[in-house]
C-alpha cells in the first residue's frame, strides 16, 4: 500500500449553506477529503478549495471554534459556515452548533459605503439611486479597488472570487446573480440596508451629492420644453448634472419600489 510522505496527509472538510456555490459538484453539500502538505492556515486551505474568506462567518475544527489563523494538522475535520448561517435552516445543524461558533465576519460599518467592480456598472447606479455611496469606474484594476477599500473602509462588491481572497481585505461580497436587479436585492439583504435607503440623493453618474437648486441658476442648461414645464430642479455638487422629475423620474421610482417591495 502506497504511503503518503510524512508532511502530507488528508483532512475532512464540510462547507455549509451558500458557501457550496464556490465548490465543484463533487464536493457540494457533503463531507469530502482534501490532501494537504505541511501545516497551512485554515484561510489558505479553504480558499484553495475555492471559498473566499470574506464569505465565511464561522469555522469549526473537530467541533471547536477557530479563526482563520489556525494551522491544520492530521486528523482535523474542518467545517465552514456562511454569514447568516443561523437563518439557513441547514440540515443537521442544531441550535447548540450556532451557540458554539465564533463570528469571524467583522461588523458592518454603521454607514455602509461600497467600491464596485468594473463589471457591475448597473449595480453601482442602482446603489447610488438608493442613496448609497458607491465608487465605480469602467476601468478599475483590482489593486486600485483594494486600495480604496482599505483606505476608505469600503465594502468590495464583485463577481471576481480572486479579488475577495486578498488577505488584506476585510469587507467584501460576491454577487451570486448576474442580473443587476437581483444583485441590488442581494446587497440590501446581505448588509441589512432596507431601512437605510434614501433614494434620489446621489448622482447616478458620479456618486456626488444631489441638492435642490434654483431654476434661474441652471436655466441656461435646460432644453426649451424642460424650462416651460418644470419648476423644481436638483444639481449634483460634483459634476453639475441637472435632475428634475420628468418621465425618467417615474421610471426610476418604479425601480426603487421594486427593490424594496418585491421578493
């Protein structure tokens, strides 16, 4: 019988709930064996399997709570739980399991601010529409996203799993859906933001603050019909884009309502 080298051994891993989306079919919703070498940290191992650390809220080794720095050893049984695991109704997961897990997810800042990956432009506009400070660029290197997130304590929103595996990143979320309208609902639910929505306070183009402005101040920027039929106007302090409650407002209002009042 072939023997593994002394520094190589097999551990058991079980990933719970929504974390299974990061695994190949053969490893989903079951205990699987994983061969490792030396004594790597839990963080390095679980990310090698495919799960970014920003998605994990609890870890158990042999039934005991650990953090990401725990170094694995032969015979370990690793279990990883997602944020909000108490509400997943996980099969075989008991109340006593909930009580013994230590929360690893850092607390969400009282004022949630985001930095949005370059492939999520519509999501960035939706967030701004709902009043959330969201930095976005069409060309946005991962290094710049990370710098902004760390410097300004922003939450990274992305569908790039590799970006979320950066060890310096503390707040991040991987969007499950590719549909912008479903994405905004994901973000609201994940960060408990439904009661913090303040629509029509941020510029959809640049993220600047919108303020009410006298018509005479911006009348030279308006088309003839707009001058005639509208009285109330709003101006972005940053890029000076002018807003008013025309047909586009009704469309955006419907979008806001759909985000807040539908499942």
